[in-house]
């Protein structure tokens, strides 16, 4: 009688299909939880808000750029997963369970490199568990939420730096309009072209993208 596991220790075809469908449904959550996508998309969204062009670039463009930048930053992790987990599994050297276990390790190392000790300590203190002595002792249940908090914190820190020059332009334009008695003119009407011009002159997209990519080095 055919069981869930074959004699070789691998998964039965029906269970493989079930797990594949479940993984496909969880891909968005996994993408948000264990990759660089959160930091990148938050910073790009704050950049758009700072420019004052609420619908330009469109949300689809922001998300698409965040996905491509995330793929670039995660490329070394994906390559390591392919080397240590996928290829041995294809060669039938390890089972699917061993491949999953090996694939988790590079992702967890990536998360822990970007996670602040304070955020990780928060979840350990709330759970009442002792702090780990080595990164290998940190379970995914602790690493993932701590990583998310750290990413949001880092994204907002970078967002403040991105927004400050735009704030200076907005204040300068508002003060100029007030001094000229043009109080009925919305400051955003005058400041938007100035901010766009300055952003283009300093090659802002390259600066922001480069800063985001270097932040994961």
C-alpha cells in the first residue's frame, strides 16, 4: 500500500502537488516576511509621498521596481539555496524534507544579518525564553517577526533621510508664497516642479536605489 512517504523517504506525488499548491498560496506572505521587499517598497512609497506626486509613479511601478530590487538583493541567497538544496534534491542525493531544511538556513542567516538585537530580544522577552547563544539557535518563529520589525524601522529611518530635502523645499516655497501674499495658491503647485527638477538633477532614482541595495550589504 502506498503511503504518504515512499520507501526512499521522498514525498508521494499527490502530497507534492498539495504542498506545491499550498506554497503558491503562501508566496505573497513569504515574500513580505523573509526578503528585502518590505524595506524597499516602504522607502519607495515614502519617496513618492515626499515628491508630492501621489499617483506618479503608479503603485504598480513602485511594486514592480521593489520586486526587481528585491530579486537583486536576494540573488546570493537564491543561488546558495540552489546549490545546497535544489540541485542535491534533483540528483536524488537528499529527500524533499532535507532540501527544505537546507533551504531555510540561508534565508534565516539573511534575516538575522538584517535583524536588530533589540527587536529579537523583544520577542524572546515576551515569550519568556532565554536568549540564544548562537544565531543557529534562533527559530524561524522568532526570526521572522523580529526581521519584519527591523525592516520597518530601517525603512522609516531611510524614509526620514529621503523626505528631509523635500520638506525643506516645501517650507521654502510656502514661506515665499506667504511673503508675496499669495496665500490662496497651494504650495504643492509650486513646489512639485521644483522638487522634480532637483530630483532629476541629482539622479535621485539611482541614489535611492543604490542606497537601498547597499543597505543590505
